[in-house]
C-alpha cells in the first residue's frame, strides 16, 4: 500500500478508537490517545483530508446505530442503510477536516511543539462546538462526554462539556509536545489539569434535600411497528392505564408519545383520568402529539394536580421532519417514517408538581447543552423522555443516557428519564444513576427525586470562559509577527 493509503487507514483507525471513550465502553483514556493521534497526523499532514478521514472513522463507528432505524423501520436494504449512514458520517467528518485544514493554514505562527498543540486544541474544540450548532447541529460524540468517572469529571460543573473537551485535548497535546520536544516542561500543564479535576470533584457539594418527591417512571416497551397502528391504539392505552398508574407515588411519568394520539384525542378517550388524578393528589406527565396551526408537535402534557405544557423545539432530521421535503418525501420508505411531519411547537412551560419545577427536554434535546442550560435556569430538576426503540440493541441508547448524566453533572440538577424501552433511569445531581430499569423489559421504576436549586459556575457563565481562555491562550502562544520581518 502507498503512503497515502496508509495515512488514510491510520486516520480512520485513530478516529474509530475515539468511539471507545464513550458509553457503553467508557474507556475515557482512549479519547486522550485518539486526540493525540489526530494531532500527530495533522502536524505531519496538515490537510482537510487528514481530519476528514479521522472524523469519518469516529462517526462511522460512533453513530453507526442510525442505520438500525433505516433497516428496521424505514424499509431500507442493508446496502442502502450503510450508504446513507456513510453519507451522514461523511457530512459530520467535514468538521474535523476543517480543524486540520485550519491548523495547516495557521501553524506558521505557532512554531514550537507546545505552541502547535495549543493551536491544534483550539482548532478541534472550535470545530467541535460549531458542529453542535451548524445546520441545527449534531452535539453527539463530544469528547467532554467521556469525562464521567474520569479525572476530568470535576470540571463539568465549572466549564461544561466543551470546556472539558478543551482540557482533554490540552492533556493529549502537552503529552505529545513533551515527547516531541524530549522535555518534561509541557507536562507541567497536563499534571495540574489531571490533579485539579479530582480536587474540584470533591468540592462539588450538593446541599441536603429539604424535601423529596415520590415518582414512578413507566417503561411500556411498545414495538414501533405497532405503536401507530389505529387498531392497536385501544390496547396500548389500556395497558398504560392498567400498568402505568400506581397509587403509591405522587408523580408519574410516561415516555415520549406514550399516547400515540393528540392531546385532545387522549382527553376524549380518557375523560375521567384528570379528575381521578386530582382526587388522589397525583400528576401524570405523558408524551402525546400536540397541534399548532394545523400541524403536529411533539408534546408533553400534564394531567392531575401538576401544571405545564411543553412542545419540542429541536427536531430530529428525518425522524421528525424531512429536510428538502419536496424532493425526498416518498422517495423511499425511510423518508415517510411515523412522526416525520412534526413542527416545533410554541409552548415551552416548566412542568411543575409540588416542589419540583422541571425543565423538560424531549429525546434529542437533552444533547443541546445551551438549551438545557436555558430551560433549567429557574428549575430544580430536569425531565427528559425518549423513545430509543428506533435504534434497537445498539450503542445509541447508551450514549443517550451518558449525555443525560452529563447534563445532570453540568447543571447540578437531578434528571428524571422515562423511555419506551430503555434506559429509564433516575439520575442524581452529581450525574450518578441511582436507579434504572433493564432494557426491553416492561416495568415501573419507583423512587424519589430531591429538587436542587443551586446554580453551577457553568450554568451561570456558559461557554464565555472557554472562549476567553482560547483567545488568551492563542494570543500568548502566537509568535510575534514583527520577528518574521527579514
């Protein structure tokens, strides 16, 4: 094989290695190695294609689970599903490609190994953040998500997941710089970062709860092929009512679109449910379809003594709406999936029950750190519901749960997570899963949630400190232009 093919294969393998840093593997240190390998490759071959093939290896392995929905629910053949998944991974790989290209354009101003790895870190984090925002964004496989149960976890409540990505890249880069310069001096940057995380972790104290609320999360395990069939609707609703309404708790949560109908149809079908819940002092929060100007929304409805209505705003491309709909709709079955005609809704209330003021996030929305931070500003808990049935027995739902844990740790809010077939879980304000149900098993998860009203430094400042730090760091490490004058 020629040198170019060898470089491509090495970049692909280095990116694929990064997937092992995330759930369900959670080998966080492989994220450091993967980033260091990207830096080595980019320093030697600073071109768009170096970063592109690295990114393709990362995303083709890390988000391969999207092919499950295409095959199992979209009627796509194995070959077509792989082709479409590859196209998706290639689109995401553009961002690491641009990071490598940016380094190639600017590295002359950062001539020493230490300065170069600082530039590489800044390029990586900037393009990682841009990927989470551009064209509605895809904030998945952010390296900061690998920080749970690692020396970097303590930083999450201070600088958030993007800040932790920068710290992980800094450790990777300074270790690399030490090898290149054959000097231990760069390690004096890495060592304080690795030591400081556990110290901040121990300093992350959650006040003792003044009150706790009893909750029950219903995991019904409804097959996606049955859920939207009209003839199955009565049986689904009857099962929810029979199995998913315990009398022993005050708050009950059903998952995303647990009732496969509009909220008005649900109230007509269950006319006495709201009255019975109020009589027993209970609240039911369930996913339904809403209606907004004649279009459907993905909605959370509150019944009983609780209050609030929430419509999803960050929609899943192809899953809830079809980009370029006039050309793609009807082309193949995948572009006509149930729920693929959803629009963003206009109601974004907090959901309130007793002392709980919950910031609601539906499915994919939990991945958007800015949205979660905004909604939870005046809340003391986060409620997220999902239907990961689309992705079968893949690593996608494990990554989804990991992201929910990250949001809990960043914002110091407990997370209530109800899903159709897993992972249904209660997560405390430190990001620890305290209870969860096994996947693919119907059941009720019963426990308590303690509201937390503190505001973390990250919740207060967001990404502003990270931006300032990058600007200062690049300014200090940049070679003085005057010294280049002949």
